């Protein structure tokens, strides 16, 4: 027989020879391993690897060379991997930080993400942390964690409290979401962060309050966030993933990816926080070169089975650690181990990370251990080195030439306006609630689908629905349309409860006997944006009560839909107030009719819909208050 260099042909010839009963030894020797691809090649174990091996992979050795040669790494006899490790002076220290980046709405809504994915992240992580006291995990988005918490029995809540007390489960950021840094007002950023921290304080105590800021995915970063939501909020660190590609490349070469950020020039050194760009991979730069969420990527350390690759993983680990060390100030480096919605089966991650830590430390070239941003930052402080001080913003974000993330500054303007208007209303409602003493029981108008409860206020749900909309894929505008609609619906539903509370509070404070009505865009037939108000068009005379939430006098213009042109306005002292009555134009009349869904409607049903949605007002009464 003639033997071709083609492996496919050679395999066929081997089968033919075996059937003839000849050259059986050659077939067993020549085909069993030689025809298999090497690890890291065709089967794609190291899909993210860009470094060639510096070793001879044990699995690639011909069988006769393996005979009598021990593999470089073998599992411990008891199959318990040694993950008990920590910082070692004089070595490259790799802080492995397990995390999952969980968007509170993006491709699907916050509840859909929770029930389909994030529930299993938290649930399986808690179970796997119980297995090994050395394991760590950090969690950010409390809007998700609160949903999971609400569904747990007492025994699992107690287990989770223990994990938090021992520092094995650490909350970073701890806001209701990971807010955008360009679209929200700073009040909304403070509110959503405070809400998350209040939940943690209520359920876990002070040791659960975050000590670091983790803004890995927002599309640019503001100095306001650096001082107000980091330094002034008691945070010791601020890390992110997305940053300008040119800035990253320059800083990487100069070991300047981390610095001291003084976000406020006027406040000086009190506004300083340790900050830095993650030395990561992936679209946002907040993951590492390995990915154990994919079942195809596993650390295989059993030499008696195919695809043994632990020696290759250790080699890659050391190479990546040494490369990062060359671009990092101090001997400590952070590896963000995870990415979007990872750890839904946490065993995949921890089983492989356990092996990596065990074998890398057995090799001894570098030191690896489970860590958190808080532990990592403590080592940076301990190094007692001098750091660059920055005061500027990190805007705009560019991830390639001519690729600037600036469109979201203005996209989805209606959602941006709704968040701002609802936030203003929430602040006024809080003042009225405190001054009037009106309680949630007094209001008795609970939101049908409320935000997970944090406080006992009738403003609690609106606070949560606004908070989740400040997410960096929320009011920024990068989400799908149906997700944007979901944010708007949640705010509107919670808004109604607060309207009842505001009416009761104003009524009590002003000593008014009559019930107060609202005109807004949260109830059909009451949208001032379209000059529609069911209450004012049904009255021949009415009074207006207004609340000024500011700390100084202000003047606002009221525009109220009415029927007829013969209207006058008098002030609280009985004196006439200058006013104007303006006829409504045809385009304004058309706006409510845009909500008609004509599908499968008969002509009669269409007319009924038009009559139901028609604006009954004829004019707009305008005056100053």
C-alpha cells in the first residue's frame, strides 16, 4: 500500500488494512492520536488566545514519547483543588474577580432578563460559593438582586447573609442599576444609587455597603460620577471597561491605565478616588481571555482522557499575566472573569477557575487567587506609590477611528423627558409626603406591578421604576423599542400611585375640602402634552393648586385645556391675573387619534374609537403662577 500525506486518505487506508488483518499495530499507532487536532487548534479551546504556546503540549506528543513520561500536571489524589491563596510579596499577583454584567433591560425587559437569566446567575453562584470558602463573587445591579431576594426562603436568605458577612459575596456599585453617565441628571444618579444601598443596609447591615464603583459598560464617564457617586459616596475605587481606544493604547504603553481621579476641582483632594480602565478583552473590555460560560471551553486535567489541556491553560495564563504586568503599575493586576449574563451555571466557571488557581500556583511563576475589586484596591493603596491625578471627563467614547458613541446623547428624547419629568415630580412628592405626614396606608392606591420594595413610602415604586430606567441601556436609548416602552409603562404605572399621594398631601396642607384631580400623561384622557384634560373640560369653574419644590420663588406658566373662550383667572388674593385663551389647532386635535389601532376594526368601531379619544377642549387657557 502507498500512504498519502493526507490524513483523511490515511485514515481510510488504515480502516482498509485493519479489515485485512495486516499492519494492525501501525494503524493503532499512526492514527489514534496523530490524526487528532492539537488543543487550541481546530476544536477552538482557546478562541480568545493570541499567544503561541511556549511549551510542548503534552497532548500533542506521540504515544511512544508519552510512555513512561508523567504529564506536567495531575489532579490531586482527593480531587480537592487548592484555592486557598492570597497576595504574595515579590510575585505577579493575579486577582481573579468573578462577575456577571447584567443589564436591567436592553434586548429584552428587566423582568424578562431576570426570569430567563439573572435568577439563575444569583441562585447558582450562592450555591457554588457555599462549596468553597475561598471563592468570591461580586454583584452590581440591586434591581435584579432584590427580585431574587423576594423569591427566596428564609434558609437561603440566611446562607446569603453569611456569604456577605464573610466577604465571599461582595456588592460593588450597589445601585439599583449601572446608570448611564451622560443622560441622567445627577439627582437621578444619586437616587438610584441610594435606593440600592438602602436595600443592602436594610437586609444585610453596614458591612454590605459597597466600597467600590464598577461602571464597566457605560459609554463614556463623567467627572461628576467620579466625585459625587464615588469619592463623596465613600467609595475607594472606580473601574470601567469602555474607554477611548487611542487613550487606552497610549496609557497601556506607559503603565498609566490606573490613576487618581479628582472629579471636582473646587472640592480638591476630598473628591479623589482610585480609578482605572480594566485590562480586559471582549466588546466592552470587561472580560478576560478565558470564557468558561461556553461548554466547549474546559480545563481538562485528566491525562487518562482525551483533550488534556491543563498545561496549555497554565502556559497561556502565565503569558497573559506577564504581558499585563509589563503594562501595569505594581505587581497586582485585576482580571474581570465574566461578561454579560455569565454564571447562569456557576459550576462551569468555578470548577475551571479552581483548577486554574490550583495548577498556576503549583507552577509558581505567578500567583493567582480569588479576589474582589475591594481587595485589589487595598493592595494598590498598600503599594504606597505615586499616581497620576486627572480632573477631566472621559467623553466622548470612541472604540475605533470615526466610531464615536455620541448619538445616544439625544436618542429616545421622549423617554429622556419622561425620566426627567417623573424625577422632578418624585422630588416634589417626597417633600409633600414628609411635610403632610400622609402614609402609604392613607393613599391606598398600590401600584399593580411595583418595583421590588425597599421602603414603606407611597413614592417607593416610582423611585424604583425611575431608577431602573437610568440604566446605561435605558434612557440612553440603546435598547430595543419594546424595552423602551416597558420603561415608560413602569414609570406611568407607579406615577399614578404618587399622584394620589400628592393630591392627599396638598389637600391636607392647604386645608382644601374638595378632591384634587391631576392632568398628565399617565391616564387616558389626561395628557397635557396633547392639550387633553378630562377634568378641566368638564368644569365651568375650577381652582388650581401648585407646589413649588425649589428653595426660592419661581414663576411657571400654566397651560390648561378648556371649553369656550370666555375665561378669566383670579389669584389667591382675589385680584385678576393676566391670562390668554388660545384656540386649539387642527394638528393638536389629531394627536390623540394616533393611538387608534385600526386592525380588524369595522367602520362603526373606528368612529367609536375616535369619539372616545377625541379632545373635548376647544381652547388653551394660559397664565403665570
